[in-house]
């Protein structure tokens, strides 16, 4: 156990040094990893690792090209914050904590599906933004700038499906489960990603930058305060991400219970 905890601590420290995570984000990731290990042993950590490593590598991949396309933040963030860690891993953390208190296989299914959703969403964002065609916004019903929440592209949708399938396949290998359960996890992750798109389109706050004349998700852009044009005042991107992972996990949990009735 000491070796595993040391490994979690080392990875968290390296993530901060390499600026994959901020210092608070790194501390949050360590706590997340510790609880996951207590609940689901090393296999649970592998699921977390598949999400974190692939997401981080995709974020770095063609970064300079994507920086211009994803101009939706006031300034480039140096690593994921604690809020972003919880946005992607909070639902999985709840499932792990519930399993520790009341052991039941359904919590593992929900845990994995939450990360399938987070992986699908991240892959869709990081790969979809490279699409040659502008994405289509499901609320505004028109093509919009790349990187805006609520917008979809064929490339991003395909990437989301691959990300969810990767987590489902990882679960199948790690836990020697039935193919049907793994498929339910992958499908739930993909549906959770669709929920993220819907919530991002209808409820997440959107702002307008008077400097660059672009729609953005940030309260500050181009060094100036932006103007909110629509969305619910308290709905942030982090909340949308957390809600979608929770939905993905709940769908998988419901399917698992239904299969085993």
C-alpha cells in the first residue's frame, strides 16, 4: 500500500512540476487518487490514469494550433485547477466514497462511466477543435467558432465515441467483466458527453468580448471584462462537466441494475 501511495504522491508532484496541474489541483488529485485506491484498488487507479494521461497528452498535442482556435479564456491556464480536477473527477470520487461506505459493484460501474464521460468530453474538445469545418451549435442552430460549448462536429463526436470506448475496454480488461457491462459503460460515457453538450448550449454562461468581437466562456477576455449575453448566472463550465459525469455514471448504474434484475 505504501508503494502505491508513494506512486500517487510522486505522480501528483510531477504533474505540478510539469504544469499539468496547478499546486491546488495536484493536491486535489492526490486526495482523489487515495480515495479511489481505497475503494477500487490499483485497477481503479488505472482507469483514472487512462483518463488523466490521455487527456493531458491530447491537451498538449498541437497546442500552438489549438491556442488560436480555442480563444475562450482570458489567459492560458498553467495546468488544470482543483476545480477542474473535481469537475472531471468529482462524480467518480462520490462513487468511490460510497463504495467505501457501502460496498456494491454498482459503484464501480458508476465510477468508471463517470470517467468514460470525462474522457469522451475531453477527447471531443481537444480533437474536435482541429476539425477543418466549423462546428454546429445545437442551440443557436448555426456554425460557430471552434471550441465553444454546445457546438458539435463530426470529428469531435467520433473522438468522444473513441474515448468512451477506451474506458469501457480498459474496464473489460482490468476487471474481467462481461462485454455487455463494458459496452454499457462506453455507451453511458458517450451519452454523458451528449448531456455535456446540451447543458453547455442551453445553460452555461456565455459572454461577449468587445475587443475581439467573439463569443467566449470567460468573464475576462483580451484583458477586458466581458458582457454576459445568455446562460444561467451560476452555471459554469466546471458545473456542466461535473453534472455530465454524474449523469453518465447514473445511466451506467441504472443499466447495470437492470441487466442484473
